[in-house]
C-alpha cells in the first residue's frame, strides 16, 4: 500500500504509549492499534485531528505516501 502510517514513530518521539494516546484521543485501543500497524482502510479527519493535537504534529508526520515500484 502506498500510504505508510508512521504513528509509532511520532508516539516514540513524544514518549507516549498506545494506552495513553488511546485515552487522550478517546479512541479504543484496538482501533488505534489497527491504525498504528497500518491495517486501517480509512481514518476520519476528526480522529486525525485529535491525534495531531495530542502528539503536537502535522498529518504529514503520521501519514506518508510511498511510491510503489
């Protein structure tokens, strides 16, 4: 898939656990885990907004387009 989710990278930079992020963005641990592992098919803008606010980052810090070869 050409979209890579770098949520784990941003969480590591902010020294935040998945449980802590889950509580702060009010998202279930399982849904956040699906997003973190790149298995999600979609993400709501409201969820992306909440994650960016909590991690103090831009959407481009979390989502990256990688050209398929």
